[in-house]
C-alpha cells in the first residue's frame, strides 16, 4: 500500500493553539475530523491514520516546536519508509493573502524556520509543501507578534471553507499527484 506523510507545522501548547503559525496543525486536525480519525501521541509528535482509495495517509503534528520540525519529519519518513515525494508539509505563509492556498513541489524556506529546519535536516529543499496564506497586515517590526497572534474575526468567517479546501488539496495530492493537483487548485 502506498503511504503518504502529511505534516502540519505548528507549535504545541495551549498558548499557540489558535495562532496563525499553527495553521498547519489546524489543517491536519480538520482532515482527521473529516476522516473520523484521531491523533495519538508518539515519538516526535502525534499521528492520525486513515485509508484513502488504497493509500495509507499518516497525518503528523510534530511535538518538536516549529524550529526543530525536521527531526519529526525525518523520523517518521524513516520509521514508515516514506519517500520524500510522498511527504507534504503544510505551512503558514506571510506572503500570501489570508486563505490563499499554494501547492509547490519545492522551493526556498522564505525565512520560515520550520521549513528551514526541514531543509537542513533532509539536506534538500525539494519536498512538496502546501502554503496557507495568513496575510501580512502588521506594522513594521511586529512580525513575530502577528504570526503568534490569533486570527481576526474577518479571517474566521471563511476559515472553515479554507480548511476544507486545504483538505481537498491534500487528498488530491495523494490520489492524483502533485502536477495535476497544482494545475487544478493553484488557480483558485
């Protein structure tokens, strides 16, 4: 059975729960809920599993904190024998307006510490990632406060629909592959 590792980036702890930086956790939690599965604590993170048309999908919420995400990704890739092209990292992106979803097959870390650590740990930037736009409506010098802040009421109006769309993209990635999925969803 083909396996996929879907990694939602975020920080553990109640103080980070609803922050913009934790959108990766929110996406995989939403997918687990939609698939009627739940997370169990394990080494370097919590995982949930489900089958999708003959494929095994493993959802991962690293417990390493954002800046050490690569440790969890590498561990679960090795433990489950999953190739890098079957890994998808979900991450917040300041450069995209809120709710914009962009699937990429590779790319730079764009200053994101979670992506930077994954690239360093895996010794490559060539891994798929789904960027979830969080916007960049903050005063100069207040970036950290913004990403560690909670979503505003305007963002929350469309949050459920955007989370569901992210889950559709993940399922398409696992079933149809990255090229078809990028062509179908990156325009929206």
